[in-house]
C-alpha cells in the first residue's frame, strides 16, 4: 500500500489508522504497530466515533457496530483525501469501501474495490491484489 506524499502534512508524519466502532481491532493494531514503520513512517492509532472528522486518517477501519452508518461514512468523500476504508461488514466493498475482510474457515480473505482505491489515489500492491477477490464498483453510479 502506498499513499501519495500529498496525503501527509510533513515528510515524517505518521500513518494514522482510525478505528471507528470496534475498539478490539484498534487494541490489536496498537500491539502490532509498536516500532513498525510503513513507507518510513511510524503508525498512530486513533479511536473515532460516528460524526467525527475522519479526514486526518490514512486508513479507516469501520467496525461491524457501524453497519447502520456505512452509507453515510462512505458518502463523506473520504476517497478525495486519500483515506483507505477497510471493514469486516458484509458487502462493504460492493457498497463503495476499498477493502472488505471476509473470514472463511478461520482464514481471512480480502475483497478489494479497485474503483474505491483508485478514487483514493492509493497504490495497492500486486501481492495484495493477487490474494484478493477484485471488484470494480462505482457505488455513486448505481
């Protein structure tokens, strides 16, 4: 995953993971992120609530508890500010989210919405795409 330089306020600004809803995910990410770097940048976890300004996030994980807010979250023009949206909500990628995590037999697989990732001006690695089911939906056109 690569973000354009314009997605960051400063050359060494961290990558911000916003957690909306499911704080368990944030807890696990925080433990995994200690000392890790992505694109030479540190990682910061921020907990958000529905209605918060989400534009400062580079990755936004939308927890299942936010299922009833999915349409509003995805309609909030996050793609225009280089936010990668990720969720475990069924149908998230088909609804316009960038990456949907699907659990099958204790294994995670990914559904990637190429249109959503492209709109966010994010570069998804070939490795991720090779592991994913790829859809190319423009939810706004539906």
